[in-house]
């Protein structure tokens, strides 16, 4: 009976994690959409919703602490709880990066330059895909899928390098556009960090299944 209660609580925690993941995916999608369409109202909603995401993260953390304190989990169960605690931290930070992009959108109001975002939409698509697939790997306890997510981080890094080089060259050619182009760099950096954190989640999936904590991606930034 005690074990049944514990398993139910553990499943509830994982379900709540997936809710947090969905909220985070929505925040990233909304932030990029707001930026590309110069949608100020959408950007403000992304910023306002960040507090809801924070609340969800802390609620899950409290549930994990409660379970550890009352249910005496086994070693394999502890791996699940430890993985969840780390994953929700990465999800909350991803949402912070999305909020940052929302704030960049507000800063760009009235800017005549900066309409062409180059590879930034592609970066966003890849980063969001990595997040989605890392959470799917978590649900399915799929190590191969998690490793595939880690490998894709190099693609986002390469796009970031391209955005950086192109943007710096454009700044040199068009000094009047330095401010909006700086916002491009900030956006690209936020997306690069989101991809890194998706890799962190994938690493936690490997830990959950195998018990090994290997650093599968080393951020350069």
C-alpha cells in the first residue's frame, strides 16, 4: 500500500514536470513569434507568464522534497527525483531566456532597422525541437533519443557562430543599425543557451536510465 502511494506521487511529479515543459515550450514559441512579428502584446504576455512558470517549478520542487521526506524512496526512485529536480531547474531557466527575448521585443519597438533576423528563426526551431525531444526521451526513458538531442547542439552552436559573424559584419557596414543588431545577438545567445539546457535535460535522461552522469555537451559560452 505504501509503495502504491509512493508510485502515484512519483507519477504525479512527472506529470507536473511535463506541464512545466509545455509551459516552457509555449513561452519560447511565443517569444520568438512576438519578436518576428513585432507583437508587443504577445511579448508582454510571455513576460507576465514567467511568474506562473516559476510557481510551477517551485511547486514541483516542494512535491519532490515532500516525497523524499515521507516515502523513503529506493535508489532507483531517488534517481528519478534527482533528475526531476535538475530538469525543472533547466526548464525554469529556459523560460527566463524566453522572457529575455520578450523583453528584447519591447526594446525593438520603433526601431527602423533589424527586420531581417537571418538564421535566428532556424535557431529557434532547432532549440525548441531539442527541448521537445529531450522531454520525450524523459517520458520514454530513451537513452538513444537523449544522445541524439545532445548531438544536435552542435547545429545550434554553428548557427550561433554564423549569426554572430554576419551581425558583426553588418554592424561595421551599417553603424546606424548597431542597436537593433545588438538585440539580434542577445536573441541568438538566449536561443543558444536554451539548446544547451535541452542538452542538460538529455544528460539527465541518461543518468536516470543508466545511473551515469556524463557531461555530453560542454558549452563554449
